[in-house]
């Protein structure tokens, strides 16, 4: 098993419903370790970069408006196979298709209002950790 660090964003629905503690607890209960955590607002530029792969979709402006509704919480989580395990804990992108027991199944509403973003590969995790955390904000101990 590979030790990996993944980037998670608690989206505005999680913040507004005061579910941050519940969601964090689900991750920590799976033996994933916090290496970095911060609250931040997301600029148009950052969102254009983060969602570049859907920038040409009709729903893109809606995503930007949604992701700017409140600050988000960015989390760097480390553990064995953290990238795929976190995505399994979240369930499929579309909350309506997510089974009970997954975070999106239990707390998500739609394709967009879906609790968290999480990196989907080692390459995106490395790029996303750099995107959301500055030098010195991710800790090894
Ligand atoms: N059909 C859609 N309608 C509205 N929003 C969508 C739709 N498809 C995707 N999105 C939004 O775009 C985000 C990025 O889509 P992507 O296909 O990369 O899914 P994902 O990688 O599972 O999601 P995320 O990047 O949030 O973890 C989704 O999380 C969702 O917020």
C-alpha cells in the first residue's frame, strides 16, 4: 500500500449545514491523518484553474457562484491509499446516486451540492495540494 496525501475541499453546503466536524470525523475514523487544514475564500482565478476541465460546460458559472457562497475548508489528508479511499468514502459525484453510508449519500443533494471535492489521482493530488496550500502549510511530524 502506498502512503498518499490527498486534497479535500469542504464545499459551501458542508459549511452552511455545519457538517464540517461530522465530515472530518468520518475521515479521521478511517485512520487518515491531517497534514494541513485551512479556511479560505476561492477567487475566480483559482476556481478557473481548479475547474479548468469543466470550464466550457454550461454549468460552470453555477459552480463558481456555488463555490464562492461561503469560504471553504481545505484539508491535506495522509494515509494508505488516501486518494482512492477518500473518494470511496465520498461516493459518486452525483449525490442522488450515492449509497447510504457514503458522505454524499448521507449529506449530499445533487451533482454540484455534493459535500466535498477530493483529488482523483496522484498527479491531481500533487497539483491541487500546491494550488491550495502555500509553502510551510503542510506538516510532516
Ligand atoms: N452536470 C453537472 N451539473 C452541475 N454541476 C456539475 C455537473 N457535473 C459536474 N458538476 C460539478 O463539477 C464538479 C467537477 O466535476 P467532476 O466531473 O470533476 O467531478 P468530481 O471530480 O467527482 O468532483 P469534484 O472535483 O468536486 O470532486 C463536480 O463536483 C460538481 O460540483
